[in-house]
C-alpha cells in the first residue's frame, strides 16, 4: 500500500538528517497546551537518535504575516521537546542562514536542533527554490514526517526534496497506510461521517465518498444546507445559499447512501446558555437555529456505525464547544468508539470531541492532519508525499 521509501530504507548513521515535522501546536504563555502532534512524531525522532543520526527539526507554526513574529516562535516547542526526550534540545532563531548553518555543522550523532518557524520567510509558502536549497544545505538526508502539511507544496515540504534524498517518517507512513487503505480497499461496510460548518469545504470529499462508502452520514452546519435544498425552512441556522444547487445534485447522486439527520436540537440564539428544543426536521421557527443533531439521529447513526467494518469521521455534529449542544457529537463519538470497525478520525474538531469524551484510546487511528486527511478522502495526491523517493 505504501510505496515510498521510509527511514528504515536508508542509512542514517553519522548523518545530519533534516526532518520536517508538524509542530503547529497551540501555545499559551510560552507553554504547549496540546502536544499531540509533537508526541505523534516521537517514534521517528527516537529511531533516528537510536541510529546515531544528528537530527535537525523544522516546522511552521500559525500564520505569521510576512516575517518573524515572537508570538509564533518555535522556541517553547524546543523546550517542551527537551522535556519529552529527557535531553538538551538546541534552538536557533532562523531556519536558514549563517546561524542555522553553524549550528547544524556543529551537531554530533545523537544531538537535536530545532530551527525557527519556516513561515518567518514569506518564500516558504511560495515554494521558492532558493529558500529550499538553503534548507537542504543544512543536512545530508531529508525526512518528511509532517502529514498535516503534506497537502501543501511549500519549500520545506516539496521544494527541499529536489536537493536531498527524501524519505518518509513513521507518522507519515502510518497516516497514509490508514487513510489510503480506507479509501482504496476498506473493510466493509464502509461508513463515512462528515460534519462541520460548510458543504463548500467538502464538496470533493462528499462526491468521492459517495462513490466509495456504503453510507455517508451528514451532521453539523453542512446538514442545514441539505435541508434547505429539500425545501425545509432552517430559521436563522447557518446555511450556504450559494451551495444549494450543489446540495441538490449531491442529494440526487447520493440518494441511496447519503443519510441526513431525522431530528435536530435548536437554540433561540448562538450562545452556550441558549434555550433549547428538540424537534423533527420540519420547518425551523424564525429566530431559532439548528445547533446539534437530535437523539433519534444519534440512535439511527449509532445503528449504522455498530455494523460498520471501516469508519472515517471528519467534522463535529453540532456546536460541541457549548456543552448543551454537544450531545450529538458525543453520542456519535461513543458509537464510533463502541464499534468493532477500523476507526479513523481526522480534523481538529472531531479529534477534540473524541478527547473531550475520553474515548481516544478506543479509536484505531487519530489523524494529525485536517486538510491533508480531507484531500486524501477526496482522492487527491499530496505534493509533500508525491515528492518522496519511491521504494
């Protein structure tokens, strides 16, 4: 299934290895508030260190505007990583240039260096060859373990592969195997659950999954656009008027396997303390808005999930950040966790919901990449993966 070379296919002993990781993590007051992505890349890091490589790590963080911004510095990440590894981790405040070059050259086998945010250089997102060349000059081997950024052709994900032998890390390999298998050859029945706010973000994904999955369960704000396309009034609910025609087409093409909620929980305003009611999908009263799927939908989705062989879930079923409107998302999370299926969850909100429900250990694979996992579910090629050496 996985046809790219990985770190086990290349001799790293005594080599400087440049590893693109996805350390785009939440930071508050210089402390990492969720280190899932850092921990996910640890097996690659440990393998390289155990095989006498000197490891140079680089990543983007956030969306700095056009240059360095202390708010988006990776310095706190280097400190956190040092704690996880139980050894010193060096940090320099650039990802190219004299300081980065000197620090890289000074590394000995077993040393770890974290470079500053790649997006402090505007050329990174333009996949500028000069920047990529400078990055590549720091090492002898390139490893991409940043699945979460593999859908972007940036200097640090695609450009650098033109100048160094380029292979995959263990996290990249694991992500591609699980998601690739789910799409190419799933254990059936294959059930996809899609939620989140907008249809327009996921048109390609829905189209592709309607040809691959036995059932596609729809929840979240995107369901409202389908309801409106069916002629129901959705009150003040989030709804994409410009996507109504697309929703109609998808309802036609997916009539046998597209499943919409049968009941919803509505609130009289978008607020954690909103008054709430549960009702069937009839016309939603003016001034009210759909904020969650209802208990009958949770029950019906649960029955479908109980018999599944493979489950892929991307996007919450409602405004789960408000506890009053989280029951649908938590109910689906419990059904996914209870099923015997191979379960794959991608997208920050779905992962947050699973963690919130304390069910992460019951899931087969929790993906670290929102955009990248969506593009795989859409059947698109990921530039950061395509660029790696074939086996």
